[in-house]
C-alpha cells in the first residue's frame, strides 16, 4: 500500500473520530482515533520491515525474505528515511546466501543514508568482510576503521575485533600454487 493512501486513510479515520465525538459517541470516537493513529504510525514504520527485522533477529532468513518481498516498490511504499534500512535488510539476507552479491545493497544503504550510527557501522563492517573475501586489504581496513568510528554505542566491538584478527591472519598467508600457505 502506498504511503499517500495510508495518509488518506488516516485522515478519514481522524475525521470520523472527530464526527463521532461531536455527536456524543465518545468511546467510538476514541476507538476510531486510536485506529487512525495506528494507520498513521504505519506511514513512518512499515509493518513488513518490522516483521522482517523480527524474523532476522530470530535467524529465520526465509521468513524475513518473504516479508521483505511483499514490498514491491520500496520507493513508493516506504518513507524516504526507510530506504537505506530496506537495502540494509536485503543486504543482510543476501549476505547469508551469496556474500559477494550483497555488496551493492550495503553500498546503496550507505548512499541513501541511515539515522542510527550502529546500522551504518554494521553496513561498513559487512563491506569490510566482503573486501577481505576479495583479498582487498586496503579497502577492508578503510571500512573497518570507519565502522569503528561509527560504532559509538560499542555494539559491534566483538565483531570488529574478530575482523581485525582475521585481517592479521591475512597478512600471515602467502599465495602458493593451488592454494594458500601459512608461515
């Protein structure tokens, strides 16, 4: 459902609530006012994204992907502030299936912008992991240092430490015909 349609429905509910209160049906007016508030709240926070986040936290990626796929055109159905988060969620789901293909979603989410610094740090940490998989150490270090700066609440410190340890292991490996050899 497009955002304009949600706003129209919320206005109709609010108008109905005012009319019900004016005629003396206070309880029905309050109920319709609350329903209008829920519809207006869905303008700012899309219910499909909230449910998809819940399934991602429970590590049920298939169900989360199904809920995100219900959003057909995210530019029309979501508020502009949610576009970056939508691409971040798609990137997280895609990174579990094919990590190298999820890079475009993380870059798009950073380009569109997100308000919460720990989500920006998560996107940059994921991009650092993808760069390490591509054996691009300089880019991985850049994303890792940016992720450290953006992680103001220290929610990703363990993951950043693990990534730095993996990067140190990358220095110790030498390419040999047919594989890698450690010193």
